C-alpha cells in the first residue's frame, strides 16, 4: 500500500477471522514498527508476541479475575476520567460502535458481552504485549516512545492486511499476563495490541472514528 492508503484506510478491528497469522508476517510488522522515533535512540520497548494456548490462558485468567471482582492491576495507569470535549469524543465512538453492533442502551446482556470481548482481547489470534524497562519508569519520554512504536505496529500491520486494536482491558490482571508470558520483573507491562485478519462481516469493523480537522488541531505561526 501507499502511505496515504495505510493512514487513511486503517481502523480499529474488534472482530477477527479464526485464521493463524504467520510468525514471519508478524516479524515484518515489528521490523517496520521499530523504526519509530525514539528519544536519543533509547528504544525502551520490548514485545511479547502471544498466541495459542498461552493467549487463551491469559484471556481466561483475565476474565475470571475481573468477573470475580479482583481489582484492576494494570501497571501503566491512566489518569482521571475524561471530562469535557475529551469525554464527548469517548462517548461518540462508543455510540458508533454500539449502533453498529445493535446494542441498545438498556440491553445489559449485550453490553456485558461487549465488555467480555474486551477482556478477551476481542478473541484475536495474536496479542502483542508492549513492555518497557523498569529503570526508565516515570520518564514521560519513555511512554511517548512506546506510544510511537504502538502506532508503528498498527499501521505496519494494516499494510500487510492485518487489523489491530490497541487495548488495555485484556491485560487488566497483570499478574496473569506476567506469569503466562514470562515477563521478567525488571519490565513494566504497558499495553496490548490485539492483531489478526479482519472479519469483514463483523459490524464494528466498519466503524471509522471521526477526527477533528487540521484547522481545529493546528495553529500556524509565522506563515502568510
């Protein structure tokens, strides 16, 4: 694909075909992604590419612990709940997804099914767990770098016909992830990227999130 096709065509994929992804293709994706910019070339990221029975055990443990009320133990924490325009955008994409999936506001069963899909990393055949070295924990540039490599992964995957969705619901129970994936204690679990071949019949996969315009996002200074 041309670069513009990748950027303009990519969307978050939440429904996947039951079809394996070759290791060689994933390696191609990661080789492209690690060209992401990194502060002073520190490259703090690590990737744990999980599939098969290991991923199924992570799904099972994450779902069981969450449903049992075990507190969220994500190691890379978000801030306070979104407010104002940021909350509006969050609600807007949720409405788009629920409308596509036919989930009514008061349909508790379907809404719970959607939550469980998130806990299972949307049943994708592959999960890429991004971690970073604990010795640089607390450095904002580290998380900036890891965000850049996440962006690189989802775009490189799309260029190979693969879909992704960046999610943290599937790694809420970090002890399960750490044990099953063999992640050492000197690394911080940051994020997961579900990956696989898109199921074009899955309604939510057709949703394209609305983005604010360049005029709203950019201020040009010193231009005529």
